[in-house]
C-alpha cells in the first residue's frame, strides 16, 4: 500500500435529541474520535460518503488522487482499510459516493477541459468499471 500523503481529520459525532417537543427540539453533539493519516498540513478530506452495510467511510482528499476507505465499525477507533489509487483513471479525484454496494469516484483529466472518468467499484473494491464523462466530473 502506498504511503498516505493526505491529512484526514474526520470527526465522528453522536447526535442525540434532547427534547421530544418540536417547538423545543435541540441537538446535542458529542465528540467520539477522529482519524488522521499523520501528515499534518498536507491536505484534508474533502468529500465523505458513508456505507451503512460495511460501516465504512469513503473519502477524497486534496493531496492524493485516491479514495481512502476508513472502517468506523468501532467509532472509538477508526481504522484505515485501504486506498484506491486512481492515477490510472485521471489526474484528480473530485468526488466519491456509495449507494447499494456501488462506489463511484469522479476523476478529472489533465488538462481539466478533457473528458474525465467516473469509476465504479463494488464496495469491497474487488472490481472496477470506468466510464468516460464530461470534463471535471463531480456531483
């Protein structure tokens, strides 16, 4: 696995409803933990998408052309699962989302005005399918 260049500080929060009355409803946030690559000031998480089936967060970052996958099944101790290197598909990942077991990453070309790619993976990252997109794809 290549070294992580990006600094991710993803704060996991617990949301608790303090009051049941809609007129008085408030939200209380409690810090649980954070995840960091250890590379302070090298970049940060830009887009995060959560998969409830695997209890994993899929993250894009400013410093790497990769999707970082973090297991948060134990919210007190988030753990790196792997990174999906997207260099083969373009110059920079713009977005990531996960739904119904499919992960989609939008990757821009170089130059940005050329068509980019949307790369689809299964949630376990055992297969991929790239599709050409408009320039600088995102959602």
